[in-house]
C-alpha cells in the first residue's frame, strides 16, 4: 500500500468535515420555536411619601399607608385563622402575573428580607404575603423610626414614623397566643393571681 492510498481516505474525511457549518450557524432556523415571553414590566420610581400617613381602617385589624385622598401605597393587616394570627403586607402597585420577589425592609434597628408573591386580587396583580405574627422579622415595624420597604421593580416606599404599625403587630401577636381549648378551663397554675 503506497503513501497516497494509506492517507487519502482520512484526508478526504477531514476535508468533508471542514465543509460542515459550525454548530451555531443557522441555529435559529434549526431550533424548535420557543414560546414568546414578554419582558417584565419596567421598574417604577419610588413614590413621594412626604405627606403620607398611616390610617386605621374600620374594624381595627388593618391600617393603610399613603397620602390622604390618593390610592394607598401599603397596607398591614392582622388576619385570624382560629388561634393562628398572621400579618398580611400588601404593596399596592401593579406586579407581573405570578411573579415572586424578596421584599427588603429596613427600620427600627432591624432588617428583614421576606418572600412576597404577586397575587391576583380580582382586579389586578399586586404584591401581597402573610407572615406568622410571631415572626421576629416583623420587629422591623415595631418602633418609632422611619422604615424603608423595597420590592424590586416597585420602588422603595419610605414609611414615616408612626405607632400604628408596631401596635398592629404587637396586638396581632398577643391575640395569637394559644390558650386552653374552649371546653377546658385553665389550670389553677395558669389562672390569674395563682
């Protein structure tokens, strides 16, 4: 077998391989069509809260924050489910459908990072989540200092000092303490004055 015969076939194969396009050429034409995905909504600017205040809502278990006469920016509510109490935080701003984020809250010597999903309220998607009233992260609302609450894309809301958020959290916590079952009286050791 001479030199040409010995190496002709491998050289021809290499030459043919060099004629093939790279894997990335015409990829869009060869790939299956992916479903179209819209981009997330553009982030909004942080709202002006210079004249914003906390206001109680009838019933006493919910407060809203915002400038009087305008749409509220935020709400806190104590929600009861039997003996279990949760604090519901609602950020009134349009959210992407079924999105999820981490809400950062800084204030009163505390920092909290809480998961918050976009929730459909019957009219639109907004950021809302409920947390156990005893959650230590909620201490960020207790105190008389300013608070900053940020949801990515929804801006930072500066919460002016007020006793109302701390009072709501503390009242919700005190009402969520488990007591004796309704059909069983308290034991003498736990009765008042014992």
